[in-house]
C-alpha cells in the first residue's frame, strides 16, 4: 500500500464513476486509469488534427481565394 494515496472527490463525481464502470468489481483505480489513457489518446489525436488544419490553410486559401470566383457571386 506504499504506492497509494487518498483523494477527495465530490459525490456527483463518485456517482458518475459508478455509472462508468464496465462491471461492478472494477475498481475506481482501474476506471480512472482507462479514462486518463483515453483522454491522452484523444488529446494527441486532436493536436495532430490541428496541425493538419494549419498546414492546409495556406493551400486552401490559394485554391479558393480567386477574383474569378467572386465574379460568379454577383451573377
């Protein structure tokens, strides 16, 4: 038990954790470990998506920002 600690959680968080359990015998430690791993994966994916979006912006502006296209808007 030397590698354990106690944390305080609001009661509504505890209720949410109970609902998130895959089975009744799953510990909060196991559940929180899964949640953190999922969060880190999603954050990494989001950073990659933002990177792709930023590098695509100049090319999209080049492709879509033409005076010829604007003339069609007034037809």
